[in-house]
């Protein structure tokens, strides 16, 4: 629809000299009802600049669109309602999709540009829970959106693998665990002793001093401490990577916090040179009062680096290594202040690229109204969530289609798809009160609905004796589009590119998930009302229309990180 809109906006610009064609384009709307046209120009805002009533403006424009893309226009209550030429839609939209196939929705608009995406970033020796799932799936979708517009993407997993918690873990391990237990139970054992440490430290605060000593040994590269830390990290990563495998997500770099703990000295030097560093209670801070923010902590009183200084060192390293045009950080909005603070520090350090650091926040996940917290045990483990989801899908398959091939894998693809889709179906900023029922709901506007519709389109194409490849676009005539179901579906398909643009502009994957539901609803309506393979005169057209649905759904599913289930 983008090129249709462009043509219309350019033509209208000839009659509206007060606005540029791009401004007109921004004003064009998709009306809520078909009888209101396929596009509409509300003339209310124009009224002031054109010094005419909205009705008079719409009246004056009604005959101006004598171009091939437009069938007719009408002026109604201050709107210019525009009806698209159906012939044009068939010849252009359908043709473009069936020609572009797997490339549908892709462009090279930003070729040559690089974006670093910092997402997922779970904390070592802590469970991978639904809070980190959000960062993982939102970040991954944002990465795909950039790829679709030609960006070179560097996916970075800034692992939380450094900090005082490792001192605690070492103490806890030495007191309450064993090599055998950790090897057998993995992360679960590490979490158990971490929780126990906090319980015991309540009663005996000296444990905290001990933990601090061990962490100091770690920072000084003490061999015993390093060896344990490396081992804990290895054990945790085994579990973390299992999750990525299920989600089919990979990263280009796993340089996490530990990679930077001894690289913060240049940051300190530069801040000193610029007189930005001040001492406060033995620690080194940057005062941000002028910017209405609390100070940013750079060096602890014992000389150790901190979350913020490691982030600054990491940003500099990434700029030097990848020369990014943008660096995007996907974390909960709870970390908003942290990012605003250190972005400001980078700016004060004189790095002009500070403006290219972007924090993409998302809402908190709670459960039963309470915050998720490892220590209190209010947590949903991803492993449990994924296996429960897969099990429920498998039960349905066993009931409906017990002979399905490869059913365990399919049950997992669909079950995990349901969880991921439910995470991406609302605006990212919205808080989520997690409920098992909702995450595992397979009816209505859900991931399984999209995956199932995709499989349905694939199945129609498989069953057809006439392959999409054998159909020549030249044989498709506009009159083959015989009803509004086909027209509506084609119009919805034509929006894919704009939805990608919008999702990329707002860094909002839910634009795509919602759009996929629209495509599925339109396709299912068409499918239920009309025979595709039994069609008489327009079978070829309907097959190509189904193929176009397949390409759009395939790439849409790919963007939001759901498996494409060809057969279910
Ligand atoms: N590990 C952190 C957490 O779980 C997220 C890290 C995000 N990335 C960053 N560069 N700070 O909260």
C-alpha cells in the first residue's frame, strides 16, 4: 500500500499547496469500515492552513485524483474517501509478493548501517525466568526488524556474570554444596544455595563480609576464586543455552559484564581529565544534579567497577569494535534511570555518538500482583513454562491427530510459540501480570492461531495440482477478483511493509503480531467462504493469493521468532 499512498499523496500535493506530499502521506488514514473507502484524507487539520471548511476542502479534492491507482473518490462529512482501483491492487500488490517470495517485506533501505542490539542478558547462576524472556523475545524481534531493512545486526548478550553475588555464591558453595550436587543439578543447585545464603545471612551478617572478601579475591584474579567462578558460569550457560536452542536464538557476542570489569580504567581517566569525577564517601561519582538525576556511581570505595561503569566501558568497546550507527538496549523500564544516567555521562565525556544509544524499555512481569523475585521464590522458570506449554499441545495432538509425524517437536514449536506470542501481543511498555491460563491459551488471537493458519495455507498449496510456480502473472486478470473477501485480504497483505516500517520506527514488535492476526482473520474468512482448489474461473488467482498469504505469514512469524509450522 505504501506505493499507492505515495502516488496519491503526490497527486494531492498538486492541489494542496500548503502541505508537502510527505505531510499529506502522514495524514492519510485507513478507514474503519469498507464503505468509507480504502484510504481517507481527514480534512479537519487542513482547514486552518487552507482557510476553508473541511467539507469544502474534501469537495474541492474529489475530482483531483485522476490516477491509475484510484477508482473513485467521495467527499463525506469532511473526509475525502478514496477507493482504490482493484485492478491496480491485483497487478501490483499480488504481483510484488509472488515475485519477491521469501524476500517479501525486505528492503535494503539501511544497507551499510550497523546496529548493536543488547538483549536477553540473563544473570549467571540465577534462573532464566519470564522477565528475561521478555528482553529475549522483544530484542530478537527488534533485531529481525532491522535485518529486514538491510541493517547489519550485532546481537550481544551482555551476561550478568560479574558482581558481589559471586562472592556470595562461593561462600554458599563451600558451606552447603558439593561438586557432585552442582554437576548433577546445575543451575537449580546454584539457585538453592544462593537463596540459602540470603536466609543464613539474615541470621549471621558476618557471611556478607566473607562474601565481600571472596569477591575481592575474584577481582584480584585469585586462582581459587577464578576457577569456581568460571565453573559456575559454565554450568549456568549450559542451561541458558538450552533455552536459546528452544527459541532458536543465537548471539554474535557473549561479552558480558566480566569482560569489562578490568576495562573501566580509561573511563575513569577520561572523566578525571574532564573534571567530571568527584569523590563521595570514598567512591567516585559523576554529579548529575544539573540534569535532575542522582549521581552516577563509577568506582566503588574499594576501587571496584560497577554496573554503570562497565556499561560505559562496553559502549566504548562496541563503538570501537563494530562502529555502530545505533546501539539498542532492551531491558525492563525499571532500569530507565540507569540508562539515562550513564548515557548522559557518555555525552559529558565528549562522545558525540552518545545520541545513538537507545534504551528500549518494557513493562514489568508480576505474578498474582507480586513482583518476581528469585530470593523469595516468586518465580516462573522458563523450563517449566515451555514444558507445560508443549505438554498441553501434545495432549491436543494426541486427541485430534495421534499419528502426526514428529509430534513432540511440533508440540514444542506451537507451545513455545503460544508463550512468545502472548508476550509480544501487547505494547511492550505494558506491565504483565503473568497467568498460566493466558500464556497457555491456544484459542483466539494467539500464536497457535497464526501457526495453524500458516499450515492451512501451506496445505492448500501442497494439495493443489497446479503449483504456484506454474502460474504466470499474465494469466491473472483483475476480474478474477470476484468478491470483497479477496479484496479485503489483498488489501491487508499490502500493508506488510508499512507495518514493518512502523514496528521499526517505534521499536514495537506488537505491530507485527497484531498485523498477523489481521492477515489470518481475513484469510480464514476467505477460505471458509470460497473454494480455492475447486474454483472455476479464478482458481489461479486464488492459488496465488494463498501463496501470498504464505509468504507474508512466513516472514511475519520469522520476525517475531515463532517457528513456521508447515504441517500440523
Ligand atoms: N543483566 C541485566 C539484568 O538482568 C541486564 C543487562 C542489560 N544490558 C546492559 N548492557 N546493561 O538486569
